C-alpha cells in the first residue's frame, strides 16, 4: 500500500494525447451542503431573508504543478440551498463551495488515461446568530473518501490503510490512505486505486479539504503530498 513515500519516475508526466480523457468535477455540492447546515436550526434563520455563505478558492501553486506534472482541469462553484419553515414562513440558507480539480495522465496497459486526480475543496464557515460551524467536521474520513471515489466507476472493497501528517496552508493535516478496486471512468479498465483523504484545515473564514486518487501501480504518493503542501487560498472578498 502506498503511504505517500513512493517516488514517481520522471517519464510519468502529463500527456495531451487523444487517449487522455477528462472527466466531470467532484460531485461534492450535495454532500458538503447538507453537512454545512447540520449545526443550523430553524430558529437560527428565523429572521431575515436568505442567509448566504460563499467560500473563497483553494488552488495549487504553479511551481508545484510544474514539479508534480498535474494540470488544472477546472474550478467550479457548487451552491446548495436548504429551506426551513418557521412560523408559517420559509427561510433559506445558501452555501457555495468551490472545487479546484487537477489531473494527470497515467500509462496503463500501453494507453494513457487522465486517471490521477487531485482536488482542493473550499467550503465556507457557516455563521448564524454569532455561532460558527465547520461545514465538513462531521464527515468521517470514509465519507470524504467517497467524495473522491466518485471520479471512478464501480468502486468497491474500500479498505483503510496507513496515515501520515503533512502541511496544508501552514497547518498540520492528517491524511488517511485507502485502497479500493474500481474502473477508470468511461474506459472499462479495472485497477486497484489509492485514495489520499486529508482532514479539513481552517483558512480564514473557510475550511479547505484536500483529496487525491490514482491507480496504485502509478505510485504517486510523493506528488500528492507535494500538491497538498502547495495549496494556496484566496478568500472570498464578498464574504
């Protein structure tokens, strides 16, 4: 099992050939949105209109991308709205998460696939009536692993393995390494997968969650650690 210490050969770099396939962004909106409202009760939003909370953006430094061979796929905003009914009227809490997704081509069985992925999820701290809530504190490492597992098909036999600590935005983050079986999306290629699932770290009024996945044979653990170390955060000026 890759615990983050395996070096990566120089020739396993990003490819732009036609065999490379990009896939959709992480489907984290629903999972993080519902969790972000776990601390809020109907009374918290009983007055006023929609309470809106929007995250800044967590991205990886260009220098780190050059060193690791990852490239930016896309940065997306995902908004989730929850309604509460109080005293015959409805109030809403709106949470906007930001996902920066990176990927890298992996050579398997003589073909190149965009099968290694790294994501930095920024989600806003929810503050209602003077109380602050960590939107992703209630997600277990297993549930966080499920967020990155969405990038593959038929994921099964998820097994928790080693752990390590690394630096994310100047804070210590615990990272749990998982193995699983699955298929690279839209290819039918079955592989053993490795997931690196970080703990959320505080970044101003946001929390940032680093996630990574790659085929086990690729051995990209050291690059994943470097990507986590290279995360930068830009706050939402409107928050």
